C-alpha cells in the first residue's frame, strides 16, 4: 500500500528482524530435533524484541508491548488444555508445537538469563555459544 500505520511498519520490521536473526539461531546453529524448537524460536523472539526496542520506541516501551502480548496469549494458554512446557516431551501433530509457549515463553526464559547474567555477560555467553556450535544441531541443554 501507499500508506500504512507506524504499528504496521514496526510489525513488518519486526518480522524481517525475526527472520534475519534466524540466520544465526535456526540456520547456522539449528535444532537437533523438534523438541528443541523453543531454543530456536524463543531465542530468535528475544533477539527480535531487543532489536525492535532499540530501533523503534524504546527498550522499555517495547518491553511493555511484549508483556501485554504474554499476558494476553500466554497466560490464557497456560490456563487451558493446550498448556505445555517450553520443551514438550511428545506431540500429537507437529503444528501443535508452534504455540505462544514455544515462542513467547521461550523468549521470557532467555530474557531471564539476560537479566541474571547482565546484557554484557549474556552477550559473552552468546558469542561462546555461536563459537562452539556454529554449523551444529543442538539441544536446549547446549545453550545452558
């Protein structure tokens, strides 16, 4: 379209950022199996959220937006019959894996590491993770 809203522009920018970050967290370092999907998607969502906060409103405003999404979708999923851990033990159909839990809750777990380690410490850990596992298929435990 010739015109759009800022929110739509930022959403498109976020999707492009998300897919770009998959070059590292999904392509260069990929999942050993589908049960590790939250590592690929949660880590990519976290990186996309950080990027979006830095290039758009602010990190704090972006964080508020992210929390509103988690409260609106993740809490509802956790309270219902679709509740599951970020790394499920089994599945009935593959499309059941692509849930708010895998993406959003996975990103929140990654954010906890960033908070505990500080952004600088987390970045050093990410650099080491990529150095050790570039070109490999990994598990969630490899990230720890």
